[in-house]
């Protein structure tokens, strides 16, 4: 399976409307708390509470299987930000059924997103991916597939497969970019550059599939202006969604070693709140901000401690935007990269 290259993105793909994307500029939509959140978008689309269930498909990543490296990115733990459910012998259907029962009790949700989160969920032969996606799509109540992956782990064949599923239910692809700074991407051992992200994003959107980009604020050596520039590039790329969180340090990672040697200082909560507000201001108002803070496992978190209080971080970001008398999109068209 050959990953996409920048040269692949031209007339080879058919341009289609983005299926399940948020409305474009000028169309009506709801924005809560000075930014457009995922729950609002899902309620607009489905008319009810829709809850995400994270899945572990037992896949890996080219930064771990030797294709590009073996240790992963410097901040990534051995579970690839996943649940470890596959290692416990749980099938996709079993994970979904257990998740459905839990979120139905807690949130009253009746429809669900099958979120393939752990590692790179397009990094396998298309036949295996088809079986995994089909297993999830066939579970009653599943209304959407959200596929987390890397921009160097998609091919034309895999994107065609995702487009096929998008004709049956809502499909989003989530690409980890982390930053638009090429030097930082190399320093964190990411194994790809900005070009790969732009190529994958263009090819995915050309098939009518919305794209969510993952970015991390406070990577080693990064500045506030790096965060702003990354936001501007995402806006120019036309992504439909963004996930943002601070760099937090997890046990057993290269970042933990760097931190304990005194080679890295995490952002303070005040710094993160300010940088996140900068990013929000530079994203077009119709973009869905799917996440504004991470969920580190308390037993694995080394630093910073403020990451544990998700509600306080979100309240502080809303407060910062209110203090500035600002909101998502304030500078979306006022700056050029």
C-alpha cells in the first residue's frame, strides 16, 4: 500500500461536496461559548445526543513497526493514546457494546460514534480495514466512523474505501499534524512533514470526507507565533475540524526523559489558555473544534498537573475569549501566512 504523495493530488480524484461537513462561511449554524464545539455540530446533524466510543483495533504505526522508527513520537506512550482493549481480547463489536451501555447510562445517548483512536487506523491492508470498519458500522446505533491516523498512512485505495463507507454513515478522518513547523516535526520524530498532511487532507476532502486535524501546543522549542501560524495553515487547508491540546508528559516516553533532565518546561495553564485562544481566533467560525484539552490518564501523567482539571481549563479558555471580547474566526481572514 503506497502512501499518498503530494503529486498524487490533482485530477486523479473526483471533487465531491464534503459529506457531513459543517456549513461553510455564510451558512447558518450554532456557536456556543464563543467557539463551535463538537456537541453542537452533532446535535445539528442528528437532532439528538451522539456520544463517541473509543476503539482499539490492534493496529500499529510506521513510527513503531520499524518502517520509520521503533519508539514512536517523543510524547507517545506504548498504547498509542488508546485503551488497550484489543490487548485484553475485546473485539470491535464487544468494545462498542460495552461503550454503548456505559454512555447510554451516563449521557442518555441513543446514537454513537465508533472512534478508531489507538495508533494509525488506516495503516493496514485495505481488506483488514474493510472488515474492521464493517464490524463497527454494523453495530446498532452507530451513526458515524471517526478514523484517527497519520497523513503518511493513507493511500488512494484506503481513501476510496472510506468514501464507500461515507455513503452509508457519517465518516470523518482525523490526521495528526501536531504543528506546521517542519523543524519541530523533525525534532519530535514525527516521521512526516507538512506536505504529507496537506496532500492527505486535499485527497480526503476531494472524496467528500471531512478532515479533523490534531495539533499540540507547547512542543519543544515552539513559540506562540508557531501556534498562530499552524492555525492559519489549517484554515488555508480547509479542514473541517481541529483538535487541540497542550503537550503533557506521560511516563515511559522520551519526553519524560527530556523533562527530568531539565530540557523541557511545559506550558503553564495561563500560557496554554492564551495560546489556545490565539488558535481559536484564527480558525474560520464554521470549523468544528472537537477538543480543547487532553485527557491524560492520572496514573501516567508526569506533568503538568493542571491538565487533570479539564473543566477548569475549558472555563479559562472561554473566560479568556470573553476578556478579549473575541471569538472563533475573529482573525481568520485578517492575517496571511
